[in-house]
């Protein structure tokens, strides 16, 4: 049985340091599933582990693409899976580390079988959306996919459009395709592959966590977050690239472009947005089977429990 260690948790909860500590002590390699760490140009605003931190511990899925070419979950799986399978085949301990739960889910549970949307469908969707907004898409869903219409919030334009595009492309309601995939996924990919998982979930009290978030924001700005974004604009990036709309980068862009948006407002907005992200990450992982730890006071327990997980291979 192949063994995988997942290290997840809300942003700024100590995932990077925990994974490096475990890998250095017990061996193994890290596969990142934090979506912003994929991009070569983003360093300061992503809390990307430094080259010094990565020394001696192979990291995969870090600095693999330009922000000009955003990576979605399907791209992630197609790139990460061969590495994961190769490491397991060579009996290397694998640590899946990050906070982007959807990417992790896609990798270990399997992707929805969703065909690539034809170019003409995308153009039809873009044209309709530009001319009339989201209303006609909602009407199409209400008529042809009532389940998705009722499930999706009216402000979730991306998923509403995606559901309509799926219907246009296949003639099948997206909710029906989703139901069929859920049936298939009753036995998750990791079980079909006979992978044994040990899920380390890091979190800490919200008031203590917010202090860490505020400290990290200050450190990022001190280390040159705004200058990093300014440099990207000078190199020809527009600021509209999807990764540059992420927390920290978006506020930095506004600070650069708007004279009446001061540094104090920027810091407050980054802190609030980061806290909101942490809340959504907690919600995402709420139903996952996991071992919960405080990243600071539970360090010994993390190592002890992980060692038990490793040694259990002799009994498999």
C-alpha cells in the first residue's frame, strides 16, 4: 500500500514549515497544491518557500508556469499525477501541501468527466455575457437545468456560465453530469489506487491566527510586495492576469493605480481578505477526515503521529 501525507489548513497556518520539517526528518518529497505557488513571477505575495527553505527537500509544482497562463484543476492533475505516481512507485514518501482544497480534491478523488468547451461555444458565451450580462444564462438554466439554477448563487457568474456552456456543448444538464460523476466517485480515486492517507490539518484560534495574518502582511510589504507588482507592470503584464487578482496583489495594484488609496487602507484590505480566505478554507475542509493540530504547540504530536503512520507499513 502506497502512503501519502496531506498537510492542509487555512492560509498562514504553518503548512510550509511543517512539511519541510517532516520531510527533512523522515525523508520524502513535497508536491504543492497551493495554486499561487505555481507561478514563477509571484514570490513575495504568495509566501512561497525560499530556495534556502527548499534546500534538501525536493519540491514539485512550484514555479512551473507564468501568470500569463493560469493553471486550472485539470491542468494541475495532468501535471502533478505523473510525479505523484512516479514517487510512489519508487517508494518515496509524498507530502501533498497547500490550501487550495479543490486542487487536492481533484488529485486524490478524481476529476469530473467534463469535455473541453469548444471554442465556438466559448465565443457564444462571451458575446452573450458582454451584451446582456448574466440574466439570459440564468433563464437558460431555469429552463434546462433547474437543479443547477436553484443550487448556484446568482452572483456566481463563472459557474452559472460554465453550466450553460456544458449544456450547449453536450445537450446534457450539468447537474445530471455532476450526479453521474458523484456516483462514480463513491469510491474515490485514492481508494481505487490503494493509497493510504494521513491528513495533517493545521489550525489555531482565530484571534491568534489573525495576529499571524497581520504580521505576515506587514512582512510581505516590508519585503517588497508592492515593488514586485510594480515590476511586473513595468515588464508588460497588464494586472488583469488572473493570478494578479489574488489577495495582496490585487490590493497592491490598486495602491499603485489609485492616488486616493493609501497604504493603511491597503494593509487593512489585505488582512480582511486573508481572514475571509481562511474562513472559506476552514469551511472547505470541515467535512474531510483529518487529524487536527495546532501548528505551534502540537509539533511533537504531529511528528509522533506521523511516525506511527509510517511504521504501520510493516503491518499492511
